[in-house]
């Protein structure tokens, strides 16, 4: 990148406007943005059952005051005992916790910003393979997650039907479905894996 393309604000000192447990509001120059307090970011799990059903989760999100349909996901390193866990380990943990499925293997697909104009958060997409049902899922004691196993060929139609019913359907789901069908990088390593 040409240095003249970098705004002057990029070199301004960072000011903390508010700090919470999970998020901080920061300001650099005239730009305000949210920063995740866990350095690992988040992970989204693209998971398909042995009978070719894509796993989605439904939960109420207080920030938007609506029920959402999402892929299983979670924060990396959000547990004090696992602050240095990798995205792949977090994915396995979150998949089982949210859906009740354990996977035999997880492959890294892609990583990028969740909302680059508003947040420093990065999201890693991973693909879970060799799923086995080991529990009911539903999340931890703070969550009330409903698990949906939707036939892959019907996933798009099913998601648009939920949106028509008033659910907030996470647009990242469609990236996950695209990765499921087209990702050639599955099995590669995340940028920081070395």
C-alpha cells in the first residue's frame, strides 16, 4: 500500500472511551470503533451431519432484540482457563457446547474482519468433519440455543423462510454455505499457525 493512501488518523494515539468485560470502545483520531477484549477473535463453524444436514443455531440476541439464525460460533480464548486456545480448539469446544455434535477433524478455511469499519474483531471460518452426536447441545448455562439440522440442498430456502417469519438471519451464513461448496483452501493453516 502506498503510504499516501493511509489516513493521518491511522497514526493518532488510541483513546479508550469505555471498557467493558468483552468489548472496549476506542477512538483513534476522529474514528470510533469497538475492540474485542479477547485477542483471539471469533470462530464460525461450518458443520454438516453424516446425513448431509447443515447445522444452524437459533438464539435470542439482546443487542438486536430478535431471535437469530446463525452457524455455530463463539469467541476464541474467552474462558480464563483457555485464554491461549487456537481457533480450531475453540471451534471444537463451541460446536459440541452449542449443537451436541463432536467432530473428528476441523480444517481452517478463511479469516477476516467481521465489520472492518466498526470493529477490530476477526472471524475465522472453519469446517468441521466426521460429526458424531454426543449430546443435546443448547449452549452453556447463559444460553438457550435451539439446534436446527437442515438438509444441505434446502438450506437457502429454509433460511429465507426464517427471515420471512421475522428471524434475523446472519448474512455470514451464506459465506459459510459458499465455503461448504467451493472452498479450495480447506485444510490450510490459519495465518498465525506457523
